[in-house]
């Protein structure tokens, strides 16, 4: 997760449709869903083109998953700071 810092900085600095985090989580989840559905419909022949397309879709899926994980971790930290006594044990 080398780029996690940049994902967090991007989502905090540039709000998407008025929200800094929730809309990014929805968008990245949508990208994950679309890439998984597209992978299902790739033909099973072992040509280099299908292998390259599968690799590209898996890369986008992994990037959107790590982006979502980083944003959700930031949301948990914000909720944890609301209750300084119990912290994350009382979420």
C-alpha cells in the first residue's frame, strides 16, 4: 500500500459531488463490481490479448479496493476521535 497516502490525500483534498469520502467509497465499489463482472465475460482462450485484458481489469480492481480500504480506515479514525474515552472499542 505504497500509494495509500496519496489516496487519502486525494480524497480529502478533492471532494466528489460534495462529499469527501462517501462518494469515493461508492465510486470505487462500483468500479470493483464492474471489473469483476467484466472478468467473468472474458473468453477463456489463452491468447495474449485475453490475458492482458484480465491483468488490466485485476489491476483496476486492486487499485479501487486499496483506495476504498484507505478511505474507510480514515472514516474509522474520525469516528474513533469522537469518543476519546472508549475509542474504537465502542463503534
